[in-house]
């Protein structure tokens, strides 16, 4: 009998261990490793709205709708951003979205509207609701008023609690995780808001965003905005920052003399080629054409490429080949002068100011 009891005890312990192991495995599986396509769209749309790049925003709004985002979800995103990047950028984003939807409707695309959001109780204590939402996000007690800025400027404390964390965050059109992705993307894209970014990274993690997913946000910001801004998030995450200037970055000064009768035509072709190169090619950091004031036929072009491969890729683009063949008869002389930096550290500051 005792042997049987021992066997039953051992069997029960084994079952408990097995069950715990299975549950842990399920929990790990339930945690997504990467951002899904809709979350990536939230990041891109938020970042581009925050910096006011309406041309790229148009493309990403279309991509977001194609990925499955609902009309009301994007509207909610753009409304939320007023609290982080101001009414002008928020309104510009909303107007751009209106144009995108109108264009899609003209093309016969039927987009899903999605959840319009719950109607809040007009008699509620909005400050208290916002304070409780902030406690959920921060996982810490929120006293009234907020220490520091809340005591110094009580109205801004009221706006934060009542408008942002009650009126906006309380809406169920987006969940807290999505809202923090929106906020983190916008703050990463903007300059001078590192302290707020650090706070929202903590809130984002509290809502279920993993550090690996935040690192992915940084990669998306690098592709959508620039390396410098992406590095602000990597710094908060204590992740290695990406170098702004690669070791094999190519810097060149092109010294060109143009036959006088072709100068106007040459300048027109050069302007188009330079603009297309900087706009379209990620590896082209700068193509900056100038002329010598005392002799306008003497053209100087500062060319900066992220690396040698970016330069080789540039030579294969349609716009460069069009420039090369179209100006061949116009060029009297050409000298390519490869350069190297005397002070690489200061050079990084130049790129930082340029937003690269």
C-alpha cells in the first residue's frame, strides 16, 4: 500500500512538472517575436506624421490600409499625435489621409471603417480616469498634482490627465500597446524629446511591447526617417548605436568645366539628377552642386555616399546614366578628387545637424 501511495505521489508530481513545462512553452509561444505588418505601419505612419513628411506619409497611409489597418484606427492614431507633435502636424496628417481615402475610393477600393469607439460618460471625473490610466501604463502611483511640472503648471497636468490619458487613451479604437507604439515612433522621429521617449519606452514595455520589438522600431525609424533619430531609441534601450559615417564612406569633389554655350542646359540636367539621387537612393547622403562665382562655367559638386557599394549602385541608376549621356558633349574637362576627413568626430556632428 505504501509503495502504491509513493507511486501515486511521484506520478502527480510528474504531471504537475509536465503541465508547468507545457504552460511555460505556451506562454513563450504566445509572446510575438516581431512586429506584425499592421504594427509596422503604425510605426511608419506615426513617425512620418511627427516630422511632417507628407509625401512619404501618403505612400505609407496606402500601405497601412493595404496591410489591414482600419480607417478609424488610422484616424485615431492621427488624433492622438496632436498631443505629441502638435495640432499642425496632426491636422496635416488628417488632411493627407482624407486625400488618400478619396483617391482610393475613386479607384474602387473599399476600405473597412472599423470600430468607431465607445461614447464616454459626460459626467465622469476625467482627471481621475486619466490618472488611473497613467497608473496602468507606468505601474506606479500617480499623485495629484504630478510632482514638479504639475505643481508648477497645474493646467498642463490637467490637460495631460483629462485630454490625453482620459479622452484619447480611454478610447478603445486602439489598445494601450498600439498607442504606445504610436507614441514611441513619433518621439523617436522627433528631436529634443529623449526624456519623454525614455518614459514611454517604459510604458510600452508595461503594455507588452518587447525590447526586441522596440529594437525593430528603431530599425524602421532608420529606414523611414534617419540613422540619428533611430539611435536615440537604441540609446534608451542600451543597444549598440549604428554608425552615421561608415568606415568606407566615399567623399568626393567633382571639378567640372562646362562649355559656355551649354551651361544653362547642363545646369538643368544636373539639378534634376542631383535631386533624384538624394531623394531616391538611401546610400546617397549628399550631391551638392555649386559654381565658382567668378567663373560660372566652373562647376563643383560635393558628393557623399554612405559606402563604396552605394556609389557603385548610384552609377547604375537610370537618372545618373541619363545625366552622363545627356551632358557628355557639354563637359570640357572633368576631375574627380577623392577626399578624407581630418576630424571624423566633428563630421558626425555635421550629419547630425543635417538629420542623417
